[in-house]
């Protein structure tokens, strides 16, 4: 599952973090995120900082580890279709036509 469309116009790393978190609603540690997103720790820190500042993620500390979770508004409704559109639609969107 992917993050809602309205949150996909962000930096590539931020979108990858949101997508990974949407798949694991129970949250992920920084190490788990790093293995799913496959970027350097500095890039991951920047993405997490930006997402946190915009209120798109939250961090829960259970005493043993900190788990990062997506904000509810980022997660698509259950059963919502993931409409990527055709290749033509994707190109048109990228070119701003």
C-alpha cells in the first residue's frame, strides 16, 4: 500500500518513508526504516525531520525502543484503490500538462 496521493509530491526519500510506514501501521524503528528505504542515515534523518515537522509521522517510545508511525491522514482508507493511472497519465502529471 502507498501513502495517499496528496502526500506523494514530496522528496523521494520522504515518500519512500511514508510508503514503508503505511505498510506497517504498527510502526518501525529507524533501523527497520533504513533497510526498507535504502538511503544513508543522514538522508533518512532529514526526511524524518521534515515529515515530523509537517505532522505526517509520530514517534512512540515504549521504553525499549522508539517506533515511528504514520499519521492517520497519510494512510489510505481500507479498500481504497491504488490508482497509479496509465503511463500516459503519469507522464502528463510529471510534465504538468
